[in-house]
């Protein structure tokens, strides 16, 4: 079955950088759109960044210029590099994998990794 395993979360200070990784298995990784979502306490899950193929990237306005999504299809891994972190970036970050031609609503999800940014 499809499995997505995130890693790299932690506690950092405002202005710091952090990198997240997500390894996928049980799916034709290179053909899937990969994304990162986050959910803060008391809030809905929101889109952070997505990547289709190698270079078709999209970002939420709140993270543009600070976060970078990338993927290594040979390693079945998607990354999220987060710079200039702010306390409002605090959330559980989830990796998502959407089949070709599907919306994120039909994605597979990882278990999430906590990112906490202190002020």
C-alpha cells in the first residue's frame, strides 16, 4: 500500500531555517504530484506547496519567497526547505501524494511532523 513518511520537524526560533523530507513507497512516485500541507491548532488544513514533475511548483502566498519545494524521483523523496520561519508557521506539516490528473482531495497522506517556531 501507499506510505508517506515525513521527517525533519522540530522546535526552532523565529528567523531560523528547517528542512522537511517525505519518502514515498508503494506508488509510481515520479508520476504523482507531491505536496506539503499544514494544520495549526484550531485551524483547517491548508496548502503550503506543491510540485508536479520536476519543476512545476506552486506555493501559498504566505510562504512564497521563504519556502522551497523540491523532489528527487530517484529517491522517492520530496523536500520542503523553510527559511525565515515565523511563529505563524507553527503547525503539523503533512506530505501528500496525488495521482496523475487528480486533485489534492484524492491524495494519500503522511502521518505529519510537528514544526514549532518560537518568537
